């Protein structure tokens, strides 16, 4: 083989190697070592230990998350267990939403429209009383920041810590925040609302007819 032919082969091998590396980078299957290879989605940061969360939890002063309903709840949520941000207790989400109309409000501490909407959700819950349960779902692994944001806003709603976004994945919620999922008493999805609300009146208008409650 001539020298020019050998160089041609070398160049082709290099280009093929670069192409494979590029596509592995795109689809997340890269084989080189480094932080991105070892990253695993998690519900909260390593820094969010029970000891570190004690102060933020006291500041937020959240109510406990709902206890289990009479049944197993909707199939997509039966295997989803999350931490209750208020006290760290494990919550089987399927059982927690069973047997009651539920509004799941999906948000993150860094989301501006979420911060605007959360007080309206709290006011809606106050108006509805026991007729509807509003549960917020924090979709970022920084649990400390979530608790401090809720404390800052003065919003006291049961909150699930969901850094892996398991609820959104299970219910096929669009990748937007805030988003609201309306569940019937049997846990089935009445509506997914990928939008923000400015007032409790707007929430009631969008939610109540879908689950047959007054208020």
C-alpha cells in the first residue's frame, strides 16, 4: 500500500471515531469517564440531609402530606414513592391521591411563574377546604431551596419532593412549569393544564367543573 493510501486510511479511521463519539454524546451513551457519566437523577441533593433540612422545614412549616386513601390509586402512580418535603416521610403517591379529588401543582423553586401561582393555589385550597386536596410537587433536586421559597411566599401546602420528575413522567405531563394535573376521586386524570394561574378564581374555573365540585 502506498504512503498516500495509508494516510487516507488513517484519516478515515479518525473521522469514523470522531463520528461515533459525537453520536454517543448526543444520545447520552458516551463511554469516557467523567462527572456526566456518573450523574444520576435523584430526588434531592446529597447536601439535603435531614439535619440540613431541619431549619428550612421549620421555616416553611408545611402541613403533612395526605395519608393513604382506601385503595391503591391510579396505576401510573402506584410505584411512585416520594419524600414529603414537610417532614421527610415516604409517601406512596398512588395511595395518597386515592379516594379524593386532587390538584397536583408541579413547580420548581427557580420558576418565576410558579412563584406567582403558588399563593393562588394556597388561596384556592383555603376556599375549597376538604372538598379538594392541593398537593404541590417540587421538580428539582434542591429541596432546601424549595422549602425556603415556600417559606418566603408564605405558602403552606403539602409538598412532595420529586427531583427525578417521576410524577410528570408517570402522568405524561408536558415538560413545562408550572403545570397542574387534576385527578378525580378514583385517581384518574381529569385534565392536565400546562399553564399558570394568577388567581384562585381562575383555578376554580378551570378545575372544579372537571371534578364536579362547587366553590
